[in-house]
C-alpha cells in the first residue's frame, strides 16, 4: 500500500514498513537508474552491500560503543570532523536510530590496520577472479554472517572512487526475516540497523567545504554522528535513487581528510 504521494506505506511512529511494496519500489527505481562505472586506472576494485532489512527500535536501537564519551574523547572526535565545532548534537552515538525498514551499518573493529572504528557497509576488496556481486556476497558472509544470493539483489548504485585507491561498487540487497546478521569480531565491532526514516531526515545530507579540496565533503547525519564518504556517499545515493527515485550522482562528493589513507 502507498500513501497519497505514492511513497511506501508508513506505519505508526513514522516508521517505513519493510514490506513487498517497499521492495518493489526500491527495485523499480534502481532498474531505471543508469549506473555510472569508473575504470580502475591503477586503483583496486572493491564492493559493498547495502542490505535493506527490518528493525525494531527496542531490539536494535542501542549503540553501546558510542555511549559514555568523556569530554576529552568528544573533543578528539569533533576535531576530526569538518564543520563540527560547537555542535552540541554530535555525540558519536547512533543510539535510537532503528525502527521499521532499515539498512545494515557496521562499526569497524578497533584493532584493524585501516579506518579502525569507522562506520562502514559490509564489503571489501574484490579478489582478482571476482565480480562486484560475488565480492559483496562473500563479504556479507565473512563480516556479518549473511548468506546472500543473486535472487536477493535489488540493483546497484554508482561506483565511488576513493582517496585511498579503491573503486567501490555498491550492490543493494533485500533481506527477509529468515536470517539475522552476526558480527565477525575479527572485522566488525558492532552491527546496527539504521532506519530509512533516519536516512531521510530533512537535515540530510550536509555538504561542507574543506581547504584541502574544491569538492564538498558529504555528511549523512545519523543519530548523534555523521557518516562520511565513501559510506555516507553510498547511503545518500541509496536514499536519493532507490527510495526517492531521483537521478543523483555522488562520485564527485569528497571524503574528509581522515579517510584519505
């Protein structure tokens, strides 16, 4: 069922229902999208999975890893984020952002060599013999214990070239109730379900300038934190293209300098 604007049915509390209507809408919008591909040009290939699944606010809404920051830790957090000085809403926590249809987000394990503790989608570098879809399916199994198949694919989004030397190909999957994600502690510190309602906040996305680049840095507000590119860019395009049906490109949006290496 849709409302009078043609958007997916919204349940009480403004949660977006994880149902067949939403699945059809996402798939149809993605089918109309002309994917922008990027050549390797010396970069490594990678793939990430945008997994659309159901969530319950009480069951999936906590973020222990982002709670309890002391004043010094919060100052250090904000010092890395462009245009965040003096913003009292930024706490580093995405507590309370689950409920209804959601996308799966992970916090990277703290012992990893690169981008430790940062927000990410399940994914990683593609092996030489793998397609983007094969890499995304393998990474879903390795990182969050989900056995996805080509039948679960809704479509794909544009390639995103990163400052660290990768071309990331995002694949959008639909997950039913038959599986639940489980974090692999070797790679993932925690798993979160961020509601589509949260991704469509009126203050999202934020585009800010930095002196190191002539391109704007994209920030997607989630709870009391900001998700930056590449993950933030993928989430923004998912919202714009898959959910809202808009022709939006994000491959020219910038990453913050802490994600350049």
